[in-house]
């Protein structure tokens, strides 16, 4: 089987060294296996994504010496794919409308015994109550019902697992039991805002034929619920290769929101692509 990897940045800012590690890891995994390296633009977050960052991503990756297949998949061009997947889950009674506000959700989580239950678990409203809210135009999110998913899978629920070819944050490797309950009833879509991350990523990976998902430790805990979605939607199961994170001087992982130094800024102050690659272990 041909190994297919991908690098999937969002259009919420310019790339930094953490992104460089992720892209280089995906590309190197494909290269050593004689496989394919894909680039995907994750731009479903209409409130935060800025189209002008796309050219910067291409520039940064080319500067690092990477090449990727064309055409590039842009999530904003494939809403129909996500809508179809959500409809399949709706038809099976695996999702429900949640009208709770952010404050109400935090209050519910705070009432959990001993501070446990940081993930939200809810249930569908009574039909009459739901109809009234819909008529009133109340905002809602489509949530995956873990209770319904457990019932749908039966004995297969306890058999959920994924294969880790790299290493998780605590050294996890090989076949790993997936426990999606820890994520709670995750949001899969929002009224007026479209699909959310978990649903989009499993649909994209399946449609692009991705066989090995390479990504940082910060997304390791997202794997169980994504494996659950793959099973519920009858999608192929990729292997996973999680990798270390690039940390700043403060010991925190580099992040756009913390204004981590960008690759563009590194170039401007004379740092070479070869130096960046070598510092990240790709000399």
C-alpha cells in the first residue's frame, strides 16, 4: 500500500517552527516510504481564517524545500462532503441539536462531581421544546451523541483502537485502545458556521486517501473520537504518527495566538532554511 501523508495548516496566521516540524515530518515520512505528500488548507473557520495567509504558507513551505501534489484541497470548497457525512449521522440518530450557550455549558461542567467531567455530555431535547427553539431562530450546534454511538456499535465499542507508529506524549506506541468517552459529546457542526474540526478532518483524510496521519502531541487526545467517527461513517482507518512539539523559551509549545516567531520573520533576520531544518532534526 502506498503511504500517503498530509500537512494541513489553517489560514489563521503565518507558519512558525512548530508548523515546520509538522510539515517536514509528514514529508519525510512519505519520502522514506516512497509515498505521497499532500497539502491541505483548513479554512472552514470563517471568523478567523484569512485568505491572504495562503500565499504565505506556500512561500514558507517552498523555502523549507518541500514539494507537494496539486491541486491543493481547500476545505471551504467541500462543504457538500461534510454536509453529506453529517446527514448520514443524523439519519442514524447519532447526533442531536444542542442549544446551550457557552456559559451554560461551563456551568454544567462546573457542577460535575469533584470537578470531573470537563467534557460535555448531553441529550436531545423533547421534540416540542426543540421545535419552539427552532421556530424562534435559536442558535444550535450538532453534537455527536456518545450514548447513541455506544448503542450503535454494541460490542465493537470496546474494540475501538488505533495504531501509533510514532510515539504519544507518554511514549504510547503500537495498538492503542481508543476511549472516545473522554471527549464528551463533541461538536460536529454549528448552525450558520458549518462543519467543525473533528468531522471535517476524518472526511478529508478519507477522501484524500491519507494512510498515515502525522501530527503533534497536542492532537493525540483527538484521535479516539476521530476513530469513532471513522467507524460510524465506515471510513478507512489510517495509522498515526504523533511527534514532539517545538517549545519556546517559556517551555510552552509555539502557538500563533502567542505570537510565536514566524518563518517569514526568521528569513528576514537572515536565518537560513537549512539552519531551521537542522535545528528540527532534518539536516
